[in-house]
């Protein structure tokens, strides 16, 4: 634990919180351009957030404490991983407090609070969204943990900084079959966890298809702002994890303060690249039927299992 | 006499006092007297258990109490952990019973069975001879059966559940009896010290292990011997359900650890692969059934099968690692399993007691008929939420800590030398992960559908908060959950001593006060820091909103109803509809039964008048495995009845032919 580490942790927290809406804006812009529209600009989500935060808070009749608390808890569960994970520095003072498993579980906690809030409203949409989201979560979990397993076998630890440092010291590991398979598996579950196509369509409001949007239908004003912001942060955190677990170059490891600005720039570039790629891929994809989603997730589970198996048999 | 021996005497004395109070006290004060005596008994159990887990020893031999053998009790740290857990559960359940049993559950038998059951569970981990062990095991089974049957006059399902429980528990008892008697016969003595020193052939050791494993696994509710559990736990009164589900099932695990590790001293890898497989199957099957059931207490019962499955998975992994010679990992896996026993006891006590309060207030356990309780029973809802967070194994709940330790043990088993380990460990991790995911869905359903939203029936509409004694019982269990979630490091020394009994030569699994730092392997996690970080983040967000957000008053508004007028409870999602996607995904495993009756309007068969839709998800193992077995037993009995038709001549004939056959046999063999 040193001052550079602490500075890095604060820096990445600010970076994720401030950059997440920009990432969402970038993804929408890429999509718009590829679909032949002009698009609203990269900073539009920030303008939306400012507008929502100024509005009057509204509580629907019949909802309870779970509904009121969910935006705050969701935001908190997105902020803690943003401070812990090795995005800008591997020396975050909180690194020993939460490993990869704990980070994944914290993100799941956010999903759960949102599902409980949706059930709390007592509407059919809320229940529908919660039920679907929980089904997807239950099926995503095995893949995530197996990918964690595959990543940590070669390092001998589930500690995030340890995995990243090991990859920095031995760059050829990234192109090993185990690592590639785990990367693909983790990419699929990232898409499922963040509610992107083909699992969920973030821009739909059609009751037959929506998952995430059905859960947050009753939110408005500042509450909605928090949820939109937290969702963008969760996407940033997951894409950041994907980027730094498999391509950690540029991250600050030592005690020098000069490495931090470079690390910030590189990290922002990596996540922007991943986000733009995801948005570009979404243009060519249609949403899967809900009951075809398990097949997709089963496929990614198989990849993760293969990743663990190869890490054992090819080691 | 040592402190532990005084404690044993206190347990016996308090049990006698409580039973006498149940028999002698007038009905009006009976629940209070028995409840407080049993709570004191539980307190004595905690004290003795903690002392024993801290390494204090104590042994008692009472040769007069049981003819031929005598009663032999001796505490070691392993037994101490289980006694302390049972004692803690008993304190919460007994306090709760003061309020809960006042209405209709205050008969002498039911009240007297409670302290007997508790005392048997407290003393069982101290049994140091085969006869004592079997005696206490049977006392525990009989007393709990009385409690299960407490409400048999009110509901017919109770008698059926009692029947299943009686048969399964005694079938288990028979196999344990056979196993331990075989062991004692070949060891030449029946005290545990003699059994430890015995030199058995490998075949005999495996026979003993398998026979006892069947009995213990059935007590622990492991698939496919779990069928009694989802029947008996819902039908028992809720304080008894809590005791059975949080304390009694643990003793099945205790039996496996005691016999497999301590008395037999470990065994070949296939034993532990079997235990691991049993655990994995139980965890998955249990939570799948829980995810689709709509009966709150049945859901909790299946969740017990799941959690004990996870514990068995840890025990099996520990055995596997110990056989392979990796003592550090074996110690970690066993410590994780024991910690999960403790955590599960804490949150399952809380959940069953809260479910009891709901049953008490609404008269129903059906989640489809509940809802809206958070406004009517705020304290119960809050306490249930604490338990649900723990049961869903999410941070900052206590369930997460033990599952994290278990995952660490499994993940660090690679790179392994044995192919069996390399193949099973990834699968075991996947099973734990899928179980965790389904547990999240299950407890979101239980909390969100059962307690939130609008009430779905008049019964839920008119629910009121339960009394102070019941709240106190639940509050104690919730405090235990919070304590275990924030400071699991305090338990590490006691767990290390308990693990050393089973796997000698291991060190404490983790070091560190605030952070759980694994010893021997790299890895750390701090539940306290995670919880603190979450709180700091939430407070920061609220403060920022206050400073930067619009300072406008909150306004209540109508729910979005698509312009169709007010929404009623009929449009809410129910537990059935919530579980439907999961049930469809796991259709091949669950095999739900559906009937659809469509009645047409008389004038035209193209117009539908009414549709009746019924769906149930039966326990497939019960249907496929036990139903044919029971049918065969019944057919055999029916066939036997034809031999006895009431004719005296026929019976005389049987006697005559019997004697002739005997004589012929004697003549031939002599």
C-alpha cells in the first residue's frame, strides 16, 4: 500500500465514474453512424443525466423501501469494484480486500437489488424483468467462475493484481489456448451481464423482449439517473476487467507517479476500443429469443470448461 | 471435575428440569417455562461447545447408566464446534417457541419433546462409544419425530410427513447400527479409542464407511436419501423446523467426518469422490427444486439439502486432498465446510423462524398467496432479508465467506497430479457456481414475491407483526448472521483445532484479523472491508445527491398501468410465474406435470368458456425411485396376506409342515 496506489485507486474511480456515460455515448454514436444516422454525440448521456438529476423525485404508490434504496445500492456495488480492480494501478490499497470472485459477487449483488426493486413495485413488468434477469444471472454464474478458475490456475491466485502482474511478466501467456478460450467465454458473459445484444436489447421497450428495461420501468428523475449511470459503470467495469485481465499493458505497477497519466490514457483507449467493437458487432446482430439464451450461455460454459481443461493438460 | 465436565452435568440437569417443567407446569405458563429452560440448556451447550472448541478437554464415564456398556462422553474440538452450533440454534428457537407455541402447541408431549431433542443434539457430538452414540442418535430421532407430528390433528399432510420421516430416519439408523457394530466387532471393543486403534482389512473398512455413509447422508438430507426432508421440515412447527434444519442435519456431516476421518483415519480416493459426488448432486438438485417450489417452508427445506450438499462437497474434497497428501488444502476445504455448517445454521434458523412468523400471521406458506408483508410485518421482513442475503451467498452476507473459502480450496487444487482431481475440481467449481446463481434466484423470489409488492390474498392483507418473544428469537439469529459475516476471522482458531482432529498436522486455514488471508497459498478477501466500502460508497452517493441534486420534495405518483386503470394484485408476478423461465430451462431435470382443461362455450367450440391450468413440479427422485420401491413392498405384503385367511386348519397345517421340514432338514444335515 503506498501513496501512488491510493492516488491510482482514486484516479480510476473518477475515471470510471466520469467516463462511463461517455462510453455509453460512444457506443450509441458508433451504432448511429453505422446505421446511417447522425447520432446525438458522445456527450449526450451526460446531458441526459444532468437533466434527470434536476427533475422532481417520484415514488410510485405501493412501492417500498427496496425500491427507494436500490439506485443507491446499485451505484455502490458499481463503485466498489471500480476502486478495487486493477484498471490504472495494480497497487490499489483495497486490492487485498476483494479478489476476482468477490468483484463478480458484488456486481451480482447490484443485479439482485435491482430485481428486488422491480418486484417491489408489484407490476407485471417488474416481475417479468426480475424473473428473466435472475434466470440469466443463474446461468451466467458458472461460466464466470470457471473462467476465473482458468485464469487463476496459471497464476495460483484469484487475486486480481496477482493475475495482472503475472501476465505482465509473461506476455506469451495471453496467446495460450486456455487464456484465449477463457477470454471468449468471459466476453460472452460480459454481454449477458450488461444486457447487450443478443441477450437483451438496451433500447427496446417491447414487453416481449425487455429484461433490464422492464425492471427499471417505474424509475424516473434522479433515481433513474443513478440507475443509468450505475449501469454504464457496470459495463465499463466489466469491459475494463476483460481488457486488463487479458491485455494489461500500460498499467502502472511501480511507485512512480508519472506512470499514472499514461495508464489512464491507455485504459481509456482500451475500454473505448472494446466498447466500439461491441457496438459495431451489435449492428449486425438480432436479439435471441429468451429461451435460446441458455444455449448461448451453455456454449460459453463449454468454452470455459475447455479453458480449464487445457490449462491442466497443456501445462 | 473440569469446566467441560461441569458443563455436561449442567446440560443433563437442565434437560431434566425442562422435561419435568413441561410435565408439571400448568398449561398457561408451560410455553414460557419450557422455553426459558430450553434456552438455558442451549446456553449451557454453547458454553461447553466453545470451551471444547477452545481446546479444553473433559470426559465422563457412567457405567451404571446403560447396562453392559455404560455411557461414555468425551469432548474434543470437532465435537465442540457442532455442540456450540446446536446450542446457539436451540437458544434462538427456544426463545421463539415461547411466543410461537402458545396457541395450540402447548400440550405436554410436544413441550417435553423440545428439551429432549435439544439435549440429545448437544450431547451427541460428545459420544465416545458406539453404544452412547447410537443411544443419543435414537433419542434425537424419536424426540424430533414427536415434534414433527405435533400438528397431526390439524393437517393430514403431517401424518404422511411423519411416516416418511420415521421410516427414513430408522432405515438410516439401521445402516449406521450395522456399520458401527461391524466396526466394533472387528476392533474388539466399542469405545472410540479402541476403534481408532483397530487394524481392519481394507474391504471391511470400506464396508463400514459405506454403511455409515448411507445413514449419515440420509440424516444430512443428501440426494437421493433426502425425500423425508422437504416433507418433514414444512410440516413440523417452525421452531422444530429450525432446530432440525439448522442443527440436526449437521450431525449427519459430523458422523461422516468422525467415522471417515477420525475413527477410520481416512481412506482411498473413491470414498471421497463418492462423498463429493453426493454433495454436488444434492446441492444442484436441492436448489433446483427450491427455485421452482412455491411453498415457503418447502423452499427452505430444499435449500437445506443444497447447503448440506455444499458442505459434503467440501468434506469430500478435503478427503481427496488428504489422500493425495496435500494437507494444507485438505485443512482449508474442511475448515470451509465447517464454517459453512456454522453459517448455514445461523441463516437457516433465522429463515425458518421468519417463515414461522409468516405462517403464524397469515396461516399460509404458499408464496403465491402472500405479498405485501413488508408494510404489515416490517421487522420480520427486515430479518428475513438479512437471512436471504446470507442464503444467496452474496457479499456482505455470511454465506459468501464460506463459499469463497470452499472455492479457493477447489481452485488451488490445480495443477494436480491425479487426473481424477483435475477432472472433478472444475466440475465441482461449476456446480458451486450454478448453485450460487440458482440460490440467488430462489431467495429473490422468496423475499420479493413473499414479502414485497401487494398482498395477493385477504389472509396476507390482514397479517400483523408477531410478538416480542418471537422477534427476540429471530433477532438473535440475525445478530449471529451479521457477526459471522463481518468477523469470520474470530472463528479461525477454533476451526483449526477442529480440523486437526480430522486431518492431523494442518495449520489454521487463514491468518489475519480484518482480512482472510489464506495460509500457504496466495489469496485474500476481507468481508469487513467490503461491507465498510459499500457503506462508505452508499453514504457518499446520498451525500452527493443531497449537495448536487435537485432539492425538490418526493412526490407519490401512480404506477405505470398502460392507461388501463388501477393495477390489482391479480396482475402481479407470482412465485410460479417467477420460477417459470428456470423451470423451462431445466425442463429435462425437473419434468413438471401440467394439466390444461379447456371448456368451450356451448354454442361454438371455437369460443373458450373457461380454462383450468394446473402445474406441479413433483420430486422426481421420489416418483421414480421410491414409488416403485413402495409399490413392490406393498405388493409383497398383499401377497403375504393370502397366506393368512383366518382358517385355523390352515394355520395348524403350516405348523405341521413347518415341523416336518425342520425334522427333514435335521435328518439330512446330521
